[in-house]
């Protein structure tokens, strides 16, 4: 059992709502968003809608920037100055330098455990909540870090993108491929596997109709899903579409909590407004 207080924290890519951050007492270290020659604090000085407005006005996408080693050290020292231990969960190390910077910083500050979520958005958020619940049970920081790191392999994170414009501009796929997909009304299902993103399937048709099929398919093996909580995370879809998706998930998995959350700047900058995913954890014996 833990002898020291354990604080749970993450970078801002985990996309937890303000209500969940308060509920689980999570400390968020924001990344930076770069628009033009200026940097802004993710979620504090810049929102996803600011990114969309900037892209529409300039034709250029905003960029996200990892937190530097020195800034991580300051954050870690502040969190542990009373003798507490700290768990810090980051976006997948394959997607950002933030994890590596945090690990280097943690070498300078005792009692800090950096966890690679191997994920992004609420795929990482699921692990943050798991860490918070383990802390409430009295586990030590080392025990929590070990369990949550293992749990990362059980996270099911995917999302459907309506318009490939942002992925194309961001270099995530070629402009020609994006043009072809948009002409054919193809909607790729992007999954996170082994810490990296890849296209698993391409749907065709109206976005709202595609989402219904996508959710049906993701939740087909309901017996293998930890139904404690499921996230429906989006980057700014219409309320009617979001509500329909949430209701569909609730009907399929009526035993747990279904959280509708808005993706932050990192996912939004790369995928664009009409993006929605269903994220959950597969059954396991880790937690």
C-alpha cells in the first residue's frame, strides 16, 4: 500500500472534460499550439474552434508542440514538493516527443513515474481514470505505473474522419489520396495500434450513416468490453449527430457510464471538425 500521497497527472492530449478532471482530481500539463509565429497554451489560450478559424482564414494548419524538458522539470518539482509521488501519463511516444521529454525530466526529479499511454485523446483518458481509481485504493505510484502501462494494450481507440483535408495538409496522407477519398465520399476508420495510427477500414456514404455502422461494428463483441465506462469523443460534430451516437452506445452497453467529450487541440488540429470515435477498454485482469 502507498505510504506517500500519489498525484495523477497527464498532458492535455487525454481530452478529459473539466467535470472528469475535477471528479478524479487530475492535474493537466498543457501542450502548446502554434499558429503563425505565436504559441498558445492548449485549452487555455487556444481552443479547437480557434484552430479551425485560423485554418479557414489562412489556409494553414495550426501545429502542436511538445512540452520541453525544463518546463516538465518545473511541473514535476511543483507537484512533488510536499513529498508526494507523481504519475504522469503522456500521448503515445510514437506520436510526439512529449513522452521522451517527460522521461528525461523525470530523471531529475525523484518520485515521478512517466507512463506512455500508447494512445491519444480519451484512449489515454481511460488510463488516467484507471490510475486515479488505483490511487484511491491506496496503491503506490510504482504499482500504479506498472498496472496502467500494462492496461494500455487493452485500450480500443478508433475514430472516423469525415473530411481528409486536415490529414492531407498535415502530411498524414497524400493530397491525391485525400481528393480521391472525398470524391468517393470515403470515411476512413483510423485505429490506434501499438502506439501508432493506421487506417483499418474505409466507409462510404453520409457521415451520420457511416457513424451508425461504425459504432455497431466496434461494439459487436460486447462481451469483451469493460462496460464500466465508454467515451464518445468528437472534434466538433453537430449536436444531433453526437446525441444519436451517444444513444446508440448507451443502448448497446447499458450497464456503465457513457461520456461524451470534445477532443482538444491535438486531435482537432490533425483530423478536423467532423471526427468522432468510440473509445473503451477490453476486459482484462489487470485492474
